[in-house]
C-alpha cells in the first residue's frame, strides 16, 4: 500500500428532511450572503428551491439567486457570473442540484477568491491558494462532487472539457435527502449509476500491490450500486435503493476508494472530449461506451486485477483461467450497462466515425502528448479504442 493523504472535511446531513438543517447549519457558520446556485426548472417545480429559501429566511441569512447552469457546465456562464457575485458580496455558495451545478459553484468559488479566470485554473496556468466555501443540496446521485476535490468545465469555444482538483473546493457541507432523487429519469439514473461505478473503477484498476482492504471496499460498493441500481430503475421511489446510490455517489469520489493507490482516471480523460465536442452526451453515457472498449484494449497490462474484478464483482467463475475470466468480467459489465439502458456503442452514443480524429486530437493535443495510464495511451491507441466501441 502506498503512502497517502486522506482529507474528507464535508459535514453530511443524510436522510429524509436533511434539507431542514440548512438554516441552522449555515447560521452557525456566520455567512452573510449566500449564492443559491442551480440549474433548470426542476428545483423550482419540485418546491425544493422554495424550501431552501425558507430555511435561509427563517435563519435571517441574506441570499441571491443564480440559476441556468447547464449539463456539462460552461465556462462562459461561470465567467458571466463572476461580476454578479462580486457585486452581491457573496461569501458562501450553496449549490442546489447535481454534479454540474456543484462543479459550476466550485469554479466560481476559486475564481472569486483568487481573482483569476476559471479556465486558467482548469489548464494549470493559475494555482489557487484559497476558495469561497461551497455547500450542496443534492438532487441526483452521480458525480460525487458533493464531497470530492474535483470539478469539470467545458470551454464551448474550444470544444474542450477539462477537470481540475484541489482540496480547497471540497464542500464544507452537504444536505442529502434521497427523496429528492425520486423524479430523476431512468436514463439519468442509469448515467448516475455508471458515473458512481466509474469513480470507483478508475481507482480500482491499478497495479498497486497489497491493497486488499481498499479493493474490498471498492468491490462492496460496486456490488451494492449494481443491486440498488436495478431496483431504482424499476421502482424510482424505492427509498433504500435511492439512499444506497446517493451515499455511494459520495463514497466513490471522496478519495476513500483510492487510498494507498496511484490512479490515472484514464477513461474520464478519454470521455471528456466526447461530451466536450458533442454537448448532448451525458458523462455517464459516454463512460458506459468508453470503459468496456478501454478495458478490452488494455486488460492484458493488468490481467490479475481484471480477473479479480470479474470473480469478486461480476460473479464470474473462479475456475476460469485469468485471461478468460478477465474477458468474461468485461463482457458482464458491458451487459449490465446495457441492462440499465445505457449505450455501449459509438452509434448508440451518437458519435460518427468521422469525428474520431477530432476527438483524439483534442485528448492528445494533436498527438503531442499521451493519456496517463498504467501504460500511457497514444492517439493511435485512442483510435483503436474508439473502433472497439463500434
């Protein structure tokens, strides 16, 4: 097991009526002006936004509103929000929504505190030293941004989607009521299931020795998510299934499943440029296509771990030779993605073959760099992976 730092400072209020704690908690922290940050109309229609406002008003906390965050949150919108937040004197950002809203809040938190352009943070040109505090009222189990150190933005002008990480943007508090996810569609529930699993699997498939405990935590989470996912899609208002998915969303991306490991998030880096070029692509849907193809292309670099995953998580017979077990596990995972309504081919994802070069060039800076992995991937490797996904 490698040395590691584990930092998970988020205070979590979890369960029915979790959002009833908003006023008292934020009042106790002494914030003066809260930005309520959200996406489309769903939080209005559900009454959740009014509930949050009521909590702030009852606690005597001033607030301003900024809605309109889109899926795959956009750089242009974050830039436009900066002067509004400065004018309002915002000292805390409360994201009411899912991963896109929380990521937008994190980008704002860094830009405002460091007086820097958000894209400079994403590209590494700026190194933040502080951030406004961020909290969340979660409405979808997927990204895990409610406890993570990462965020993602899309630069519409460059068709580039990039991520950046810093402990500065780990939310200070999360209000998590599984009932707020009952109205999430079957498709978006499926996308969330894939995203949760991928945050764990990207940390799982490493070559690090002696990580039995971390592996077992990951395997238990993955099995629980698959079981709960099937139930949530069939019965959207099943509280226990939704609760399992919501908590797994947080645990999968708060660094717990990566303790003692060196990981690369290779499939995330590959997928980001699919949804950067094609804005209709949901992140989880892109990952359900990319991961099985990537695994089929690279599993020979780590046969033992893929075979372990196949037996422990996907129920493949332990009597099979490692190579056969590894392949069977990848096939079983792909079948599960299909079962929950996720795309597993480029055609189903809506990516034409004539876009392959453009996407691969974005990911590799026109073949000038490789994608980090156990064995780094070149542009030609990416093109081969795309073809495996056809």
